[in-house]
């Protein structure tokens, strides 16, 4: 998990000018500058897709517009990559490096097999967890909005990758959400489009029914606790900010005095997490379902001759064998062709403990077409994850619920909905 840091550097600045220090201490006024309409439109276009810029893109913007610290006038340094994981030292000597958890999700993923067992091996199902998480926030500020320790509430909904329909989607299909798709942002616009979630899924704006179902449920929850409708939008992640493993991702953003704040994220994380945990723990995290009728398929398969394969490749035998078994048929066909034509083929491993090139000969493997009858389907589920930042939602709710009585600014009050009241009834003498 990585982030980008931007800071002000020391050197010639407004702080060296007379009264600059005094102005900084008092929070001196910032002179307003009238911009031309063309410049305003240019700025709006950039801000609409600001999350799509990488580090170099942000550095170019800083240089082009001479962005400076508004308090000191110091120039801003170019962005630098840093680790968002909160690093710590483990043990009495402190030699063992560790990281505090950046989310509650991973604890649920490693217990997937047990959770599936609790649900009687039936799909789909979901797990949920509320707990503390930690991030290496570069500059904690803005109260509950930017902190290094915070409370998260996350749902992990496990679905069949070949069927992401939701059985209760029809109950929410009519709900209109303020959506800000990535395509609209790339056009330089930031005004949400009101769209029924059923239409959004049907048109492909939202990837699938289960993701759309949770977006609607997030909306209903935020409305129930008291977030103002006109100050809420669902923004789709832009291509450059989308996690490499995500199929689709939307953020519920709430407008406060600090601008639009991401308060809930809802992502289709595909099978990335379960696959990675299975790879490193050597434990299968998958679902097995019996076919109503046996499935007969014709496949090109690769089998190794253990008497020759092992002695020739030695420690690399197992990684190479696993690599060959996972190859698609097109790649296996190419290897088969090379073996018959040249009498050898080269296999290249990367991202394993035995990275490198290995030579395969016809006596080591058998690649042939076989008829396979399958009675059980085995697959790794995809995960749809709504992730709630409790502190940010609470802060936004406080702002949205704050009111001042007409004609008497001294009499301010909060107007919370009964749903968030810890006590529903109070009896007084």
C-alpha cells in the first residue's frame, strides 16, 4: 500500500519578507485574485480528474501553476512515494519488522474456509467486522478526517465469479443515486448524474448487480442516519487510481466544510485476496460445488514424468510443475509444438522462489488432449466489499445536523434523526 507525499521545502520564501512571520501567526489574509473564465474552466477540468494523476503528473501541475504554501509562500516539493502501511518493531530487540493492519478485511479472508463451513458450504454469503485500522497518514489533521488510527466497518460478500446477480436486487433497482462515473470525470465534469441503480447496472456503468445492490444499501444507510442528499455523491474510481485487482470501485463522498470527503468505499475486489492468501499459505481457499450432471470436457493437459522431471530440475521441479499445470491451452500448444519440432522448450518463471529459465525435454512431460469428466466444480469466489469509515461518517453527520436558530445565532443546536439516538425514550420527573 503506497501513497504520495507533498511538502513545503525551506529556502527563499514569503517568510523572509517583513511582517511575514506576524501574518503567519495571525493567519493573515490571502489576497483574492480574479481569474479569467478560460482559466476557471481549465482549473475545473483539472480538479474533476485530479485523482487520475500519477506522481509525475502532480509534479508537472505544481511546476506549471507554481503552487506554494499559502501561509509561507514556500514552493511545494515534487510528490514522493511512501508506504501507507504503519510500520512497527516486534520483539525485545526490535529487529523483527511488522505492520499494523491497514484494514479489517484480511482477518476475514484468512478465515474464509471456516466462514464457509459456518454457512454450510453454501454460496453466496458474507462476513462483517468492525475494528481499528492504522495508516501511515502523512499529515494528521482536520479532526476525524485524517488520522493514523481509525475505526472501520467492513463487509466481505463472497460471490460466484460467473454469477454476480443478487437475489434481492429488485428491491433496490428503482432507487436513484447521484452517480459520478469515471467517463464524466475524464470529460472535466464533476456534477453527479441522477440514475436508477437498475439502469446503471443494465448499462454497464456499475459492473454487476451485487455491487449495485450494496451501493443502494449504502445510500439508504447514509440517508437513514441523517446525511443530506444534496451533499452526497458516488464517485467511480478513475483508471489510474483503480486498484490493479479491482473490477470496479465507487466511493460514497460527502461534502463538508473541508470539501468532498470519501466516507464509504465499495469495490469488487475480484478473487485477488483469497488467491494471494492461498498462494502464500499453501492452503486452498475455494468453494466446491457438485454439478447437477457430470460435466464432460476435452482439454489439453500436461503431466510430468516424476522419474525424470524431479532429478533434472531438482529444487525448481515443483514451481515449474505448478506453472505448467496453470498454463492456458494456447501456451501449452506452443510448448507442445516446440517439443516436437526442436526437441526442447524453455519455461520462464517470475515471481516465485525459483525464478529463471528452465529447459523442458519430451521425456520430462506428456502434453496431450484428454476427455475429462468433472463431478465437482472448484472456484475461488470474488469479493464485493463495502468499507465504512466510521469517524468520517460521524464528522459529516455532525456538520450536516448543526443548525442555528433564525434571528438568534447564539442558540445553535443539532437536529439528529431518531435512528442515531442511543436512547429512544427519556422519562423525566
